[in-house]
C-alpha cells in the first residue's frame, strides 16, 4: 500500500486533488486507516490515477472523467473522441464570434474602398404536396433576407411572427450601433413575438441575413440553412441545431445514418416559448458574384445537395431559381413546406 504522498508522487496528482477525487467517488483509496483516517492506495490504482491526470490535462470535466474511467478501453476511446469533437465544435463557434468582433472593431479602417454593391433577391414559400397548410415563412427585401420554419400547433403564426419582428431592419437606414447588438436584440424580440403567438407548444427556426451595404450579417437558429455559391462551389454556411447534427459532430453516427435517422428533425435550439436559446451570429464579407440561398428543410432534407448546387450554378435570375428549387422539392414528393430565398450580390 502507498501513502497518499507516495501515491501522489507516482501518479503526478496532488494530495489535494486525490482527496477531492475520493470525495467525488472518482478515485477511492483502497483502504482508509480506521484509526488515523489516512488514505492508502493500491499500486494497481496507478493506471486509473494516471488516466484521470491525462483527462484533466485535456480539460475534461470531472463528472465526465468518472464516466470514462468506468468504461472498457474501446468505449472510453469513443467517449474521448466525442468529447474532443465537442470541444472543437465549441471552439469553431467562438472563432466565428471572435472574427465577428474583429470585423466589427476594425470596420472604420476597411470601409468604403470597394465598388458599391447591392443585392437582387427573391423569396418563395410553398405548402408542398402533403401538408395541409404552410407553416414556413420567407421574406426578401432590400436589406433583409429570412426563412422561418414553424412547428407545433401554432407553427404558422410562430414563423410569421419571427419574420415580422425583424422587418423593421429592412427599413431604410440601419439602426446605429454595434451590429452584433442590433441583431441579438432583434432575435430576442422575435423570440418574444413567437412566444406571444405560439405559447409553449410551438416555435420556429429562423435563418436571416442582413445586408449592410458591404457585408451580410447572419443570424441562425434551428435547422433551416444558408448556403453560399462562390466561384462555382457551394458552401453550407450554417450549422444545423439538431440532435442528429450533434451526434454527427461527435462522430457517433455517419453522414449516411444521419440522413435516414428517425429523429433527424428533432431540434436542439429554436425560437420558442420557454427556451432562451442562443442564435449563431456571424458576419460575411461578400464578393461580387456571390449567390446566397436560405432555405427550410423542406428543400435541404428532400433535394440532394448536388441538385441544389446545379440549379444555383445555372445562373437564372433569383425569381426563376427560387421557383426551380421549390419545383424540385415538389417533384421529389413535396413532403414538407418548402421555402427558398435567393440573393445575388451585384454591382450597383
Ligand atoms: Mn420543415
């Protein structure tokens, strides 16, 4: 048996940490002397202690370390991989926020050197061939592009209210102040409006872009999507807030399993009554010739990305392109409401 001091030295954990891990049930001493209360450790416990030390160095929370330590090595490996994938996803989100802040704070320097640009846009929303009503809403104006996909008993009013709450941003002249704050406040208001019309059992996704004259600011919550066609390539620029996407991020399922998953429409974040869910907010430097698509899952879950890419790249004007995308969804059975907003960045 090793004393706590000897065991601490051998495991590279401090005696203080060992006492804490004992209290948490993470690493229980082999024996506690009934008289002195001294903790005594079995040398065989060293391996577990070292694993704990490594996982701490990785930044894993103690509760999760306890789970990992109780698993067989193969299962433990999967958990560590999943934990790290989650860390990387979080870092990615923070990287976006950092980029946004850098852009915002350096705005004055970079402003106004480019060709004046504008957007040409079209919005189209369709009930599809199966649903009885259209609970989607889509909007496109000189500054605002938005798609919302309502769910629940008052899904239609919910999506309409979310977009209505943003419409003042489409009025001429952007509100003064930090765009980040403006957008966050607008989404907050949209959340309140949704709660007002939808109560607790309904809600909506919201994916919206605000044109500033040189950039597009994006707010996103739920599983509607934004895509960018640039240089002939198609990029998905939003991340679905779904249970299935999080499983995918953690490497627990494959992309093929994700598309067929029975719970693929289960949302982790949305604008709804109770939830104070945080939207993703990011800022895009646009380029002349960029083409943006906002769509509900009635398009993205029904039509293959390759076909969407083809239609966008064909270069028809926004109205016709939106129409063709909606037709494509309906030719694939039109199982859901489908909404598309297409916007091109052009020289003014
Ligand atoms: Mn939908």
